[in-house]
């Protein structure tokens, strides 16, 4: 164990993979560790270089291992990928991490503090609530439009729709639909109140951070952007210039775009498969999910909707 100098740690939810080598690059051990044994394992090792991919929970493990005296280097997964050999699995990932962390031209990610991660959690939760707010507003407009009730775009339009739902004398809206819209309105008010609370927390965090207040002086930068930058960039000195930082931002945007494109393709493929194939008895026998009556009804509805859409497109093409 004393000869170990470098370790590649592939983190996960439950089972971690460890790959250790000596100064000459000879493999000392390859083994799996359950989550509860990880810290106990590293406590027995002398201080060494530990490489981890900068993914979920990586900053937590980096802080834990640094407290034990190890030198931890976080690396972007995209920079580790070229070192992965064939038959990708946890063992080859740990080996690739162990090799990549020793490269002299490798770029590393600074470990975030708990305060920075808390601020990022605040921003991401606020963003999630804003998306949910938009979804609820669109649902209210769509449900009432089915009964011929529409309103102008904007906040006042939504208030008009909710006032129609609250008016029991307005007979354009059936009672069951009225109850649903009122429930959506209550959910909308709760989301708005929570978003305002998040805004107050962001401003308070902004006032407590000197770096965030300095960024606020820049034209076009407010408390929300300043706190997001401070929380996202643990070590600004890691970027040689603003061009390097903007390149990172473009890379993140491109990765997010590719991820969303992949999700859209997967959704379209799933929808086409459900629309093209009706639910058969043999399918119900082969897959337990198809035995669920709700799943069978959903598949049938997708099939009918897909056929109607195809008929409508054919009709418009003939016209």
C-alpha cells in the first residue's frame, strides 16, 4: 500500500471503483468499494494523488478526501473520455481517470465550497419553480381555451382567466373543470410566493459576498447573475483570459443543446413506437408493464392520436 502514488476513483451512487498505481505506473490494485467503506479505505492509505471526474457529488468527495490529507484533482468528463479503452465500464473508467490525472496538460476543476454549492442549489431550484410556473400558466390557458375562454397574453390575462374560474355564476365552465382550474390557480400562487422568497434569498447571499458585490458593478450584471457566477466558478484564476471563460460557456451551451436534442429524439422515437404498434396480447405476456391497464389505455390513445395526426397531414397535403 505504501507504493501507491496515484488513484483513479470512479464515483457512483452505491458502488465505487478504485484503480491504484505506483510511481512507475504499475497497477497495484483494482477493486470495488461500497459507499460506506470509501472513507475508511482512504484513511488507511498514505497521502496520494486522487483523480475524480467532475460529476454529481464529486465536490463532496473531493472535500472529504482532502480532509484526509490526499491531493484531489477534479477533471471534466469530456477530458477523461479519450483515455477510456474499449468495453467501457466502471473499471476502465477508473483506469482512464488514473491515467488522465497524471497528464501535464490536463485542465482541472477547482473544488467548490458548501456555500457555493448551496447558492447553485438555490438558483437551480428557482429555475425549476419558474419552469413549473410557466407550465401551470400554459395548462390554465389550454384548459380554458377548450371551453372557448381566452385572455390576452401576460399576467393580467392569467388573472382574468382565474377570475372566470372563481365566478360560480359563469356557466361557460363546467363544475369539474372549474375545480381543476381553481386548483391550478392555487398552485400558481404558491409557486409565485416561493419564487419571490428565492429572490430575497439570492439578494441576501449577494450582499454577504464581496466578490458578488464587485461583479454587480459591471454594467448589465445584477445580483442574480453575479451570485450565479460566484457559485459556478470556484477559482477564476483557472482561466487565463475572458476568451477562455467564454469558450467554457459556449461548450456548456453546446453540451446542453446536444442533451436536449437527444431527449427530443428519444421522445419522438418512443412516441412513434407507441403510435405504430397497438397493444397485443403477446406483448402483455412478454413485458409486465403492458399488463397495466393504464399503460394499455395510454398506448391506445397514442395510437389513435398518431393516426389522426397522419390523416390530418395527408388531408392537408392533398389540398
